[in-house]
């Protein structure tokens, strides 16, 4: 009797294990290619506004965003980031044009967070490349739109020693 009970329990455990292993994970309903296009459109809009010099129109950053720029402490908050961009626009982009290319996106299962890996290029008025580099941005969806919560970039250009 005891042997039959143990066999029954073992069979029940085995069946439960087989069923648990065969349960399909819920399919993700996010369209990664569509999100990549949406992020690229945000980058294009950022470049357009930045190149125009009208920094107040940038809707790219969350209010609580943090940006890590080279040779500087982190910039905390949307207003601090915009102030930095405004203060440096002449030295960084006077008559220069920046562009961004989204290379990869890593999207959360619910589509509410996206990590973007991208490439940027700055050219002068004659289309000569004067700076290139890479960046990484964490976007979060707020009020139905992606905004940058964290970002950082690094130039590919060699450091000039004085």
C-alpha cells in the first residue's frame, strides 16, 4: 500500500514537472523594429532642434534625467542638461551639424523601457567630419511617449595633448 502511494506521488510529480516545462512563455507583443523607428525619429528631432540652436524646444529629456558628459560631473535634471547644451552650443556646434544613428535597441517585455545604442557624427559646413562617437540612452515611456532618463556618450576622436 505504501509503495503504491509513493509511486502515485512520483507519477503525479513527474506529470506536473512535464506540464510545467512545456508551458509556453507569454509572447511579447512589442514590435522592436517599430520602437527602433520611433527612437530614431526622436534622435532626428533632437538633432534638428539642436542644429537650429533652439534648445528650449527639446522635449527629449525627462524632468529627472541624468546625462553623463565627458570631462564633467553628471548633469542632473532636464533644466541642468538644457542649460549645459545652451551654454555650449556655440563652442560645440557653431555652423556644425550633428546627426544620430540608432544602431540597436533593447526593449523591455512591456515596451516601457528601451536602451538605445547609437552613433553620432558632427560635420562642418563643408561636410567635413569633425567629431564622431557612440552613445547609450535609457528611454522610459511617460504619458505615452519615450523620454530620455539616462544617457552618456563618448567621442571616437583622439585626445589632443597640450
